[in-house]
């Protein structure tokens, strides 16, 4: 039996739950009598809800949707990674959200809300419910909320604004009302009974959601954002507070990634590879986090580079060496036909798929890998943006920004943060041209605009937090990425922007709740562009998504193949190659 088969449903056989945050590793085995499901304890119900959330959000959806939409993965096979969808899979995801996760979690609230001895545990269940609904509403748009949590059949779909208002109020209630010396989960799979960390999680999530909705619902966002920023001590305070769920090393609870990509050994095309533009941004600024995030290729490409001779700042020489770090473009080697480019001139032409870089196996493919919900680094970037919006804070936006970079370097255990921060583009108030992308249409340059810097660093520091970064891009449109130039044929598109949302599961909802489904679809009237369909479409814009004009790629810019990603990877001098331990030959 593998980890995906584990869930608390109407019949539960076995649950082994584990999760890690800060330095806690707590492994508990919980057995539930299948004949006494309704008598299950809050601990048993919550463990199952969390496990199913991890497997779905941190596993399946992160792999199939979110990491691709966040431009963390590049060129991955399958319908979802190629910006389409499988209706049967959507039914499965929907059922997991509403039955395996939310229904079981709701039983804690329903069964114990009136019992003072369970006050904190009910509030914890509300925090988790808010987190799950924050994923649902930002993925699909309007979804069943009030009727669903009240157990009504054929539930109505609530508006985005109503859902956000409700979950933000629940998070505020939880953070204000948890009693530190009160009851707690005897087997807490996330914080090992530490109620102070539940308060920090609640407030950190509230700030993240407030920023996510800040353009769509500014008054609601500012009310909660400013409230959180007025009590910074109630937020994550160091990397020791990082909120990470963790799979186990035993076969029953292997991580999704290990089970799918190591144990099962799938075809090369469906393996996850690091996105070209994400890696380019790490390369441009000599970011040492690259070597912790990216697995070097086992079959490097040969680079011919021009660098300064050892000890010189004027004499240029040609050298040749192996480069094991190169990302895969989102659409592979596909180009827009109207460009008229010679595909054979593509510097990545003929590169076998298996040669592209993959995520670091020890970090992102291990049996017991972590899935981060929030980190101290991300929080500081959240606070930096909140400061820009005038929501308060004890420090400047610049100080929060630098603290976020410091925290990320510490999280990855790498040195060189001061040198990194001193570079143009990274340094506050400066700009950089960066390196050009493969088709010479976007670059890794960073403007002097503070928000551009904050968004870029939040993206670079949050690899594998695909959902958060997809939402960040939809809200800001600031990440230096391109459309998918090889989307699924069913889209009918030659190139496709990242989806604005995921479509509703029309099979299951159409059969059981069609009236309310159709009413919800009728509210999705504004596509991201008139050339895209409205309604239950990948490109119907959610209220939280920023309006923008999709790029007409056949008529955009002056496309040509560039090799910026290959040049000066280790630096611009022979001494840089020597210091990096690179074997090279002079030409």
C-alpha cells in the first residue's frame, strides 16, 4: 500500500502521520475503528485531514499544476503541465478536497464546538479549514463554502470575496482566542502541541492571504494586513518557525515525488526538470542557492566561453569546459513558426531530455522530503510588500527585503549572502540588465522598482511552493517568464499563457449539483483576453488576478537565439573557473 491510498474516509484502516516544523519530528500511529467513525477523536480526524492535504496539495497538485504554473518546472509531459486538464482527475481532486480533507476536519468543529475542553482544538481545525479553502478559492474561483461546511447537499457556490472574508475572520478569531495554557492536540502532526506556533501560523497565513487579495478587495485586505503587522511578534520569528509538512521514509508514507519519480522510474518526458528561466535567474546573480536547489546534469554540455585571463582585467581568452547546469524551457525546443528561426541554430537543439537539470534529489525527491507551507524568508518578503502598502511594520521595506534574503540563505545553508546582496539588481534601489532568455524575448534583469525586487526574491526563495508563486504571478505579472510554446493540442492554441484558474469538475458537479455549478460558471464572465473563452475556462480571470494583455508572441520583440545562459556561469575570469574547481582547457 502506498501513501496515496491513505485517507480517513468512511472506512479507515491505518494512518501514520508525521510532519515536521522547526526541529520537531513526531511520528505517531493512529488506528481508527471503522465501525466507530463518528466517534473518532479530534486527533484521528485531524491527522487524516492533514495527511490528505499534504498528498494532494504538496504532492499531486504541486507536481501536476502548481510547479508548472509557477515556472519552477520546465517542459514536463502530461495534460496539466501542458496547460490543459483531465476531467476525471479534477473529479478526484475535488472529492479529496471536500470529503477526505474538509469533511473530516469539519467533524472536529461540529462535534466539539460547544465543549470548552476542546476550544483550542476547534480553533486549530478552523485554521486548517481556512488554509485549505485558501487553496481552493485561488485555484478554482467561487466554490461551495458556507453550505458545504454546514453539511448541505447541493451546496451553492460562494463568491471569492465572501470566502476570503470568512476565512480571514476565522484566522483572526483563532489567533485572538487560542489559550496558550489550554487544551491542545495530544498528537499534533504539525506543531507537536505548541499552541504559540499555531498562532504564528494563523497570522502568517492571514498576512499572505491579505496580500493575495489586496488588489481585488483592498479594504478587506488592509484591515487584516494592518492588524497582523501591528503585532509582528505573533508572526514567524526565525527559520526555526518554518512550517513544513514531511513525509516518512517507510514505504507506506513515501513522498509523492519519491514514489512517482524515483521508485516507479517513469519515462524521461514526464520527469520534472528545473525551468529554464528560474535557473537563469539563479545563474545571472551567481546565486549559491542554485547548487542546493538544482541537481547537476549527469551528462553536461560543452561550453566555449570568453573570459579574462588569470590575473588580468583586460586580456580575454577562450576556454572550453563542461557545464552541468542548464534548465529546460517550458515548451521544450518549440518556437513560434512566424519567427522564421532556424531550429537547428537553437543551442539546445538535439539535447536529450534526460540531460536537463532536475530538482536536487536529496531535497526534493527523497522519501521523507518536506513540503513548506510558509517560511521565515517568505514572511519577510510579505512584510516588505505590506510595508510598501502602508500597512505598518517596525522596519522599512528595504530591511524586510534584506532579512528575507538572509533567511533564505540560512534556510539553504549557503554562504556568500553579503556578496549576493551587493550586486546591481539585487541591491535595493539598483537595477540590472540581466541575461537574455533563450529566444531573446525576456531577461533575468531586475528593475529598481521595490515590488519587482520583492516578488523576484520571493520566487527565488520559494522553490516547490508552486501554489503560492502561481498566485503571486497572477496578481503581479512581474515574473520574467514566457508562455508555453508547446501546449496541449486540446487547447487549440499555438502558445498558451499560464492558466488563470482550474476548471470546475463538470462530471461530478454536473451530475450532482448542476444548477449551482451553472450559476457559478455564469459569474466567470471576464476572460483574460477576448480571444480566450469565458465561463468554465482556464482563462477566465479570477477577481484576485491582475488584468493584463497577453503577449502576441508572433509579433513581439525581435526573436533570436541567445547563449547568455551558457556564458560566464562561474564568473567572467579564468580565476573564477579555478576557484570553482572547474576543469577547463584554453583554446
